[in-house]
C-alpha cells in the first residue's frame, strides 16, 4: 500500500475481504495505526507517481487523465496534505459565537462605515 497499491487489490491478493480488513483495523489499535501510516505513505506515493507521469508521459491527454486520477485519490486519502479546500472557522468557546462587547461592536461598525464612505469619496473624485 505504501507504494501506491489500492487496498481492494491487496486484499484480493492475500485472500481477505475488504470488510474483514477494515474490522481488524478498527478492533486492533496497533494494526489500525500501522494502516493509517500506510495510507499516508500511499498518498505520498500517488503524488510522486503523478509527478513522474508529468515528466515522462508523451501523450498529454493520457498523462492528464492518469495524473488527475492520482491527485483525486491522494486528496481523498490525505486531505490535509493533498486536498483542494482550506476551511477556516472562527468561533468562541465551545464552538459558539465570538464574544464581543457592545463597544467592540460599535467600533467595528464605525470602521466599516468609515471605509465604505472613504471608498465612495474615491469613486466621486475619479470621475
């Protein structure tokens, strides 16, 4: 798996069902941790293979298809390193809203209004 092989192919090769493998990974923490490390290595191997294909494939269309498949799979296996999205959330204690005093809210609103009016003045002078 750490060379980029797919789990279903490995399971078929060794005569184990995918569900039996997954159950073992859930029930045995040490085995599950080794599996998680192998999955991370698999994502790295897929990314490295995509770079190799980009450097060597003569047919651009075939190369793009092969690269995209590896990029997609690497992003699903290890989204922190290979995923497309970056999600940022700002929240207060226990996931709730960020506490702001009434003074902070007024200052924030005042700054937004000043910026809006400043932008309007620039537009008026421009033309």
